[in-house]
């Protein structure tokens, strides 16, 4: 495979990865990391060294973890019941399977349903659901920021 094709694949992986930070079907930061690793490998780790690749890997892992715990953190912050936390987790997994709209709303619905089952208080269930949704939204914003930071770190390392 030619170097030009490998670099095109590197750029494509990073671009698709950036899109994947908001599209639930694609593993966004994992693809950004794969592109960065490929770019470092193409160059024999001369411009982008192993240390930088490790840092990018840690950033990708952090973004991945944020994706799974953000909704739970939002619910827990408002004192959600254990049932609401389980509902948010189930909603997050179900949302991943349901596409973009599912990712946005299923954790909220799961947390609200769990809280309602635990306390039979509609207002409290709505409050927990909204906090879960806000946590998820903040987590997504953080994940997008981390993905762009990963691309920036790669570019700076490659240019310097």
C-alpha cells in the first residue's frame, strides 16, 4: 500500500472518528486514535513518538469512560435512587442500539422510569431524568472536545 493511501486512510479515520463522537453507531475517539496511531506508524514514530501515541490512547480511554458514566453522574448528582441509576444505565445501552435519538433520550427515560418506580413521585422522576439528560449532554460535549484535542495533539506533534 502506498504512503499516500495510508495517509488518506489516516485522515479518513480521524474525520470519521470526529463524526463518531456525536453519532452513536461509530466509536468516535477510538477511530481518532486509530488514525493517529496509523499516522505515527507510517512515519516510523519519528514525528509522532510512542509517548504521544500513549497520551492519545489515554485520552481516548477517558472519552470512552465519559460516554458511559456521564448520564449516571448527572442522575447521582441530584440524589437519584439506585433504581434510577440502573434505569439510566439500561437506557444508555438501549439508546446506543436505537441510534442518535435513542442516545439523547433513552438514558433520560430510563432514569425517570427507575426513579418513578422507586418513589412514585412524577416530579422527582422528571427532575432525575433531566439531570441525567444534562449529564449525558455535558459528557458528549466533553467527548467532542477530547476528540478535537486528540487531533490537535497529533497535528502539533507531527509538525514539531
